C-alpha cells in the first residue's frame, strides 16, 4: 500500500495544533523558516483556542475542520 505524502504546511499546522492543545508555549516552535513557522503558529493558535474552550484530545481534532 502506498503512503500519501502530506503537504509540509498541513503537517506543521497539525503539530502546532497539538502543541497548543496541550498547553505548550509558542516559544517551543521547532521551525525557524518564517513561511513554515507561520503554519505551525496558526495551528498553535487554533489549538490554544480549543484548549481554552475546554476541548481536548480527539474531540478537539474532530471538531476542527482545518485538521481534516
């Protein structure tokens, strides 16, 4: 079975979302390239918002259409 290679921007967004969801600081962004960093930061912002709204784990991922 072939694996579909994901777009790097969506991978970074998803990783940023997960980091924000568990309450990590935005200073923990592992990306230094500005264009790619913006994808991680966008995901982190949405993850923090989900965290503040009381969402966690799978329920947060399933309710966020950006992650599909």
